[in-house]
């Protein structure tokens, strides 16, 4: 990872945001900018070189991981250490803080400890917008995470049968993920069967799988710090004619969304492509969330693929395409792949069948 280049790009944007210094406290942003993977730290830009503040628990880890920044090990919390450093160095001007991530209370404490000549300005999405377009090294890590995640689907299906608790299906999938090398799950695994499949975020419960109906599996892993995300829907028992029609419509919508991904298309264009298919099939009212989102060091990143979103897609963006329908009292279907935007369209990263599997 070229951390110094990332830092140069960030520093070059400070004037655009009318700030002289920038304090990074969101841990995924810190990892992106200097490589630190611990749970306590702050990264300050605006001097001759970035300074990374952490405490004594991370002395060895920071020395091993942090690149492109001077490491300051302090006995106090990172925010208190930053304020003391700024006061000692008598810095003036505008200090940018990550308004989306620093709590109001923490921000107020920071303000009270700063020198009087330094004013605080909350800025939003400065690093996140930089992270939106992935470099080649990031895409390779994401590809590996996606391939590991994809390999878990069919073994999970083999563990499914009527009466098996959703939580058992999730537990076996997560155990297989760790045995395959995953650092962790990217989010709480979703296994939702029968009428519960109509819950878009139906986390695995003690409920038994039904004797007939859909089961939505939505899961992802973290590998080398990067996330994967995929969803498949299977049917327990023989699918009815209506269930097959619904599934075919969602799959058609998902493929239409993928086909619409290309440079210069907007996030809203992709969302519209999926909704158009579901509207044609008189199912659009059951599609209750956005079509997709960015994925990287975090499971939900920009851009957001939703109605009216004008973010222009660029090569290197990694996004999900995941339309679904959720009919209360009957069931739901979602199909999700991760894709990377290329110069001419997109590359589908997720592997594995999307044909309707009946158990």
C-alpha cells in the first residue's frame, strides 16, 4: 500500500476545505492513511509530517505498522495528547475534525483543551471520498475476500433442511469462514427463513427453517482488512409458480443493475435500472432499500446506489448490486454480487450460481 501517496493526496485537499490541519480519528481512515490496525489512535496532518498518537499498549504494533508518520506514544488518550501537542507547538488557524465520527462530547473536550488561536471546523467525508476509488492492491485484497466468501455458500446450503435453526446455519458458515482464513465476519450474518425472509435484515435467530419457503443468506468476511458481501436466496421445498416468478424478476433486476454499471453512469442510474425491471413485474413497491453501496475497509462505504444519487461511477469503485423484494407474511428474495467498475463496464467479483436452488 502506498501510504505516502495517500497522505500527499489528502494534504493537497486541505486548502479546498479551508483548514490548516486535519485530525483523523476514524480508525478505518487511520488504517487507510498509515496502516495502523489497533483500536486507539489519532492521526494529525498539517505539519512537516503527519503525527500518529497512541498509547503504550500499541508501542510495538505502531512501530511495526505505521508508515509515513511519526509515532508519538503517550500516557494519555490520543485526543488529549493531540491537544497538548498543538498547545505546545502553538499552532493557529483552522483544525478540521471528522464531524461524522467524533462525538459531540469528545469534540467539546477537544475544543476546551486547544490553544485559543486554533479554531475547530467539522468536515465530512474528506478521507471517505478518497477511499471511494480503490487502487490495484486494494482491489486484489477485496477480490480475495470475495472469493473466500463465495466459497462458503454451497457448503452452507448443504447444512440447511427443514427444522434446522437459522442460528445453526449461521454458526457453521462462520466457523467455515474462520477455518478458511477469514479474520472476522464483515457484519452479523443474516439467515432468514419463511416469513422472516421478508425482513431485509433478518439476523439469524433460533427460528427453525420452514418446510416450504425462501431462505435469505447474506454474509461477508474480512480478509487482510477488506470486506466482502454477498446474498443468495434459496427455497426449502418445491418452489411454487409465484415463487419462481418472483425469483426470476429479482434476478432479472439484479442483472440489469450489473449491466448498467460503467464509468460516467451515476449511482442513481444503476438504482433506476433495477427498479425499472421490478416495476415492469409489478413488484417495485416491495423493494424497500437502495440497490447497493461501496465496500472496502468498511462494509458500507460511498457511493450509495439509490434513487436520485448523482455520484458518478469511476474505474476502481467497488460496489454491491443487491435488489430485493420483501412481501410481509409471505417471504423475501435478495440477490447480491460485488462488482468493480472498469474502464469499459464492470467485473463481477462474486462467484457462484444465482439459479434458484431448491432444498
